[in-house]
């Protein structure tokens, strides 16, 4: 996935080696199935296929697409995996071309052009589509590792892939797992909040890690599927807590796209525990929904 991951567990020493092998295999499988950078991944082969016919894929990829389509539907398209051609257009994908910020991106077909079948697992597109699941696949990778740990009966763990997290239980001393929400500014190394986690998943989306500037305008890697352009809202980052990391990952992306007003409104409507960090007059203001403040500790 082009990044690092970590797994911390509370378990007998004799289990560590086996768990390490299985956890790595779980992440590698997600990468092999869902990478847009690997031509032979299930996803890349589907993206290269012709519209109209069912295309066999792995069960996990079918599950991810099904979840993505569900979230696309109830977020009014603010999350949409059909943004791959726009991601490339703006220079953030494997097929990126030199960026002309004045050229309009190609119209996106949208999530309605994708169908998914879970048994046997397959995808079908009604128009040329380039799926990019980067807004959900890392979270799914975290959940895949959690499945390994649950199978081994591990009572306490902390999993992290590039800021997407899932925790269970407590540390050996009985205290919660502690994680930081980054200060959402380019190059910043500080922490905006320290959170205490126990038996929850959490994901953060922001505009401050991958971007480029042209004539004083920031172009973020997060694409608004409704316009085919990088998001331009004042939201610097959104953090969402949920039972599943894949769902939290996709929801955080959708809320970032929706912006400083519509994002919190949708989070409240969906009863989400979410934290918005919003740029305002040279500083940051916070908006929280649900019971997110329970993680401050």
C-alpha cells in the first residue's frame, strides 16, 4: 500500500512469530487484490476490462466494493470509488500525467455504473470506470489483521496502517491504548489531540499530506467525486470512530469532501462519533458529533 503498518499485541511470546506471518500475509493479500499500482491485481484487471460482463474477483474485493457502494448511496456520492480517472488526472495515481490545473477533468461515470455480486464474487460496470478504493482499502487492511488476531484469541491489540486504527482491550498495565491526531498542517510533527482507545476503530482523512500548490492554491489528493476536482473546503481533517475500520475510513473521506457545514450535518444525521478540524482565521476550530469527546483522555 506504499506505507507502513504496525501491530501491537498482548499475547504469549510463543504466538508472536505465527501471528506476524499471518498478519503480513493478510495485508499483502489486500494489497495484491486492491492495488491500483499493480497491473496484475484483481482491481487493475477489472479496471482494464470492457464494460458489460461480470468480472470474477476475490471475495474480499467484492466485499469492499459492496461496502463502498452502500456508503456512496447514503452519503449522496461524497464517497465514490469511481474517482480513479480524476485521481490520475490530478497527478495522484499510477497513471498520472503532467497536471494542467486549467483543463477540466473527464466526467466521472459515478457509483451507479458499478454492480457487485458476492456469490460467486464478481463486479460489473456499465461504462468505462477506473475504480480507486484508496479511501477504504487501508481500513479494510486493518480489519483483515484484526480478523487474524481474533482467530488467535488475542485479548488486546492495537493495529495501525497509515493512520487508520483499530484497538481492543487495554495495554498490559490496564491503561487504554493512546494515539495522536496529527496537527493538520504540511510538515507539522506535533499532535493536536491525544486519544484513549479501547475496542473501537478510527480513521482520519485530511488534506495536508498529499497535495501540490499552484499560484497559491492547494490541490489535495482527496477528490470530490461530484466535481472531479480536489476538495477545496476549509476542513483540514476529519476523524471518525466506528466498529469497523473500513467503514470509518470511507466515512472520514466522505465527510472531508462534504465540508465544514454539510459534513457535520451528515455526521449528526448518521449518528457518527466524529471530530472535524476546520481552518478559521489562521487557526483551527473543532466540531464534534456524537460522543467523540469520550476518547479524550
